[in-house]
């Protein structure tokens, strides 16, 4: 019991010190400058979004032609527009290049967007390669029987 008495006294002394300093820790010392409160955050004003006139996740439904204002201030309908010049249609077949493969020449042709490597006599997409020369290009027979001469670029 002699050993427990100093430990109890030590704990009592620590508790008394803690109680004595507790009010000093909670209350600021007289004359000390108080920290200023932070300024309030500025109020953010977000403009209201305009009301949607259509569903952005759906394509427009076919309907009557729309009318748009013109530069002169009048209103033009879709039928009043000038016809737009169209590009000439790309030929269904074109010569991409000529290469040597397996000791012979082959034509690299783009037939309706598909690439084909043809030797003389071979056929792809209805076109038959009838002749091939590095200088003159490729001579093809079309599905309708006409002969096309394609020159290298």
C-alpha cells in the first residue's frame, strides 16, 4: 500500500494543476487581440439558363422548311435559296499505286473505297485488270465492258 500512495498523490497533483489552468486556456488573456472574423464569402449570382426549345438528345423531326432572316432584313424560306454547287462524283475506281511483288507488277486500286491489289487478269469489285505498265498505268475493264485507262499520279 505504500507504493500506491505516491501514485495516487501524483495523479491528484496533476488533476489539481489541470483544473487550475483550464479556465486560463479557455478564456483569452486580458488585453490580447482577438482574431477578426473572416469576411463573408461574396454572393455568387448565376444567371438563369434559357428554357430549352427542343430535346437535345433527339434529332429534329422532318417538317415544313424553316424560315430564316436574311441579311437584308427580310425572311427567306428554305426554297428561296440558290442551288449549291456540288463536287463532281468521285470515280468508283482509282489507281493508288503500282508495286513490285513476287517478281511481277501489281496495281493498288481503290474500288468504291476498298483497297485491292491486282495482277494482270485478276478481278475485284467487277473490274478486271487487263494491262499494267509503270509509265502508262493500269488498263481496266469495267463491269459494263468499257475500258478505263488509269494513269499513275
